[in-house]
């Protein structure tokens, strides 16, 4: 089969996470296109692949283990590996995900002549520290284009003059299919990495405060960013005498059964790029209560239609909305019927088409 297009995808890893799942979905979609060859380069410390990707996707990893004690040397080795590998692949286009990683990719490929499209995947305009903020201001304008996950992210990119070629493309939202056997239980579900900005401690306290019997709070997610919060959260649950109603499930690769078994999705995060799990909860027919953080939830939740959008950090309002959903079956059913409307703009194949067209748009401009 002749290759018409060679696409190179670059990310730190394909471990569990929203950004990683999107990249995996794009790799699957692109590899399925006739005449398209897909290369995936993993440049992080932990270069695992937990998502299923086609055997036709060529995966590249540096041949050394990244050692933090010789961070500078191993960062330089990663840059050299990345540049030499891309020069060998000679892709028609490159897509890189992740702030800080985008800086590394743009440094590695500086002057190499390949179009590099970049996308930040967390809170728009996130402070990366003095060095990386400086690098971003100098390097991002050199990229062929910038993919913003939300209109808010595009506004921040324009305001900071990071790039002139900006396209807003949301995330592909997987359809969560019920197998028809799972019976919904009185479960409030929350999913996310155990990091401080997700505020799982506050969610646990709010749930316990509500005090409705026969309800459970289930939190799915593992420790991340060396914050080791699982131990603290377990201690909190014990102190609140809530071990019979609050369950910390840890990191789970298969989360669909949790969506299919629950009745409500609670999202207490204060900082997001585009929270896939909200979309997945809606696709599973779950009403959602979420903080209206600066980007993401309001792109999918229409307040009082398919969920509740709560002013950021207003814990009393969040608690009231969660209690309303737990105690009022009519409201739950109304939101459930409206849930799919929140994700109709994020059908995976249509999102992948937008990515594909945009990262190859430079060819039609020549």
C-alpha cells in the first residue's frame, strides 16, 4: 500500500489520563485512513502504553531510562533522540500534546523544516514557571498552528500572541454503552487523578455532610504528580467514619462499568483544559454537578438542563445541587434525557476529521 501521508504524533506517554486517551484515539483514527502512516514518539520519563493502538502505528521510545538525578543530560539526550528520529521519519506533519512538552518538541525540531502543530491540554494560560513561560512566548509563535480545546483557550492564546493560526477543537468523547445488565445504584461517581486541584477532600466532606442514607460516593483515580493524596483521603474517610459510604477505588483502566452503575457524576475540579470525564458521564446518561472552572465544563453542561454548573469554590451551592440530584428523582430523569445534547459536538470521528484537516492545512496553503 502506498503512503500518501506520514503523520508523527508526539506525547510524553500513553498512560492513563485524558490527554493520553485523546492522543490514542487520534492514533487509531489516523492509522485507519487509507494511505496514512502514523508514527508515535513517546518522550516522557514513563513511556508506557495502556491504550490499544493498531499494530500499524510505529511506536518510538528513547533507548535509555530517564534518570532524574541527571535530568539535564537526559533532557538533552531526549532532544537529540527526538530530532534524529523525526529527521529519519520525514513526516508530512507533526502533532505535539502538552505544555512544557511542546517547548521541548519545538526546541528539538527548531530549523528542521517540518510543520509542528501544538496543543496545550490543561488549564488555558497555566503558569508554567518563569523559564517555561519565557520559552512558550518565544517558541509557540514558531509552530505551524495551535489547537485550543475551548473558545476560552483560543482567547488566551490570541491575547498572549502565542500563535496566529488557532483552531478550536474539543476532545473526542467516547460513547459509553450500557450492556443492559448493569443496574444503576445510589452512587455518586467522581473520576480523576488524585491531585489537589480536583478537591476530592472537599467532595468527600460535602457528601458526608449531606448525610443521605443508602447513597455511596465512589472515587476512581490514582496518585499523580508525587502528591500522594490517596493516603490522606483514606485517613479523611476514616476520621469522618465514612468507610461504609465513601469508596476510593484507585486507578482503573476500565471505567465504563462505573459509569453504568452510577446515578450521578460529581466533578469538584477547579482547573481543567477539557474534562473528558464530564463528556463520558453525559454520554452514559448521568446528570452532572460541576464547578464552572475557567474552561471545559460549560462547553458541555447547560445549567439546569443536563446538570448543574456551580460558581467556582462555592461549596454550599455545590452541596445543595448535589443533594438536589440525590434526593430528587424527577430532576435526575430530566437531566438524564438531556445529557446526550451536551456531547453532540464531540463525536470522535468528527473531532478526528477536524484534527486531520487542520494538521495538514499547511499543504493547501502552499
